[in-house]
C-alpha cells in the first residue's frame, strides 16, 4: 500500500477484513461484518476506492444459488485461483498455476498478461462426504 494513499478508518476496516479473509467476499458479506461501523453504501464506496487504487481486486462470479455477484480479494499476487463448491458456496484458494500456458498465450497473441483469476466449480470434500452419508 502506498504511503500517500489516504485510508480513512472505514477504508482501513474494509481492507483489514479482506486481508484476513481466506476466501473472496461479496460486498454484502463485508457489510455484514461492518454493520456497526458503516452502512452498505459506504462499504461499496470504500471497495470502489480501494480497487481503483490497486489495494484490492474483484471478479464477477455466477453461482446457481446466489446468482451473479462481484467478489473482492486483497491484492496479494498477480493472479489467483479458486475452487467454488456448488453446494455450500464456499471458496477455496487453489495454489497451483499453469504459468507455462500463460506464457504461451502471451507469445501466441503478442500480449502481456498482468493478472488472471481462475475459478473451478464442483463439490468440496465435506459436501461430497455429506451426500454419501445421506444416500
């Protein structure tokens, strides 16, 4: 984070929630955590400011149950990969990255990829085991 970036108490609170999160969060999830400090509109303005200034990043994700939502993550690396469980709707960070194919895409199309987000969909181990138990 730049020293010149003006982080108000509220923006800092949003940043801290995303820094501590082990999965992407929607604005509604962040607002629920901060309901005593600020309203949802203030959360949205804070998220926009933080994203505009490169502190956080977002991606759009469509879930059968939740619909289309924008999720936010604290910007740690140049890219991120997630697994989304279609039953419990939790995200799991996936560390593996096939950087070789990224380099091939850059070479083939003569471009520079600065970041990417990959999201796999399926059923997590916990939900899969629960389904087996109930059958």
